[in-house]
C-alpha cells in the first residue's frame, strides 16, 4: 500500500488563507513555516493547483466592464509611471543636492584647514610680538634706570660746575686783588725810588721840591728802575 500523504491540498489551502488574512505573502517557504512540516517538493505543486483552481473559478469580465477596468489599469499605470518619474526626479534632485552638499562640506573643510593654519600663524606672530614687547619693556626699564643714573650724575656735575664757577669767581676776585696789590706795590716802589733818587741828589745838590704824585701820575724814575718796573707790569698782565 502507498504511504498516506501528511500534507494535503485542503491543508495547504487553509495555510494560504491564514497567511493572506495576516497580510503575509503566500510563498512555499511561508506555507511550510506555517504548517511546520512538509517539503518544498510537496508544497509547491499544491500551491500551483490552488492558483489554477482560483483562476478557473474567476468569472470572465463583462464587455461593458472591460473598458472601465482597462482604463483604470491604464490610469493606474500612468499614475505609477508619473509617480515613478516624480520619484526619480526627486532622487535626482536629492542626489544633486547631496553632491552640492558634499562639495560645500569639502570647501568648508578646506576653509577650516586654511583658517586653522592662519590662526596658528597668527598665534605664532602674537607670541613673537609678545616676546618683542617684553624685550622692549626690559630695555625701557633699563633705559629709565640709566637715565635716572645719568640725571643723578648730571645733577652732581651741575653741582661741581657751580662750585667751579664759585671758585673761578673767587680766583678772579683774588687775581684782581693781587693785581691791585701789585699796582700799589709798584706805586710804592716808585715813590721809594723817587725818594732814594732825591736823597742822592740832596747829598750833591740842594734838595729840590718834591713832585706831586697821584693815581694818574708817577714820579720820574731812573732808567734802570723804570725798566724793572715796566717788566714787572708786563708779567703781572700776562698772569
């Protein structure tokens, strides 16, 4: 006796109806998983028989309905085509926008890299300027200290200069006094020489009357003493 099949046409039909009600596509694998048994070689012919039976059981369309169905099918086809073309256009636009966005992102990344390089260069320049500023500040402080020292030295030099001026004035005053003393001594010497000359003349001849002597006039001297007195005056003038 042949072995009784465990998967029948009715069982497969029930599984297909259950899958349709669940919204699952009817496939050999889905039916097998629903039944939990049976092979692909057994289930596939049974599903094919069911489809043939359903096709034979469908009544033919009326001639009046056929144009409507055809028009509806054409409209559905055109709508699907239009929707597909619109979707393709949208996809093309999105692809173009995506390419533009990629290019923009690339440009932004390049600008970012360039800005980072410029920022790093600016930071280096600022560091260099900071070092120069610190150096200039140090030099300024040193210059201030040197200027303060020079000002102090200049003040001391001005003090010394004032002292030298005072000493110079004292020297000129002393020199003036010395010249005046020399002049008085010369006048006194002239009077002494005149008195000596008069004494010698008194011994040999009668004593003459004395000549008047004042600041603008001098007594007559002997040639030797007059020369000596003139040499002394020249020396005093040179001093």
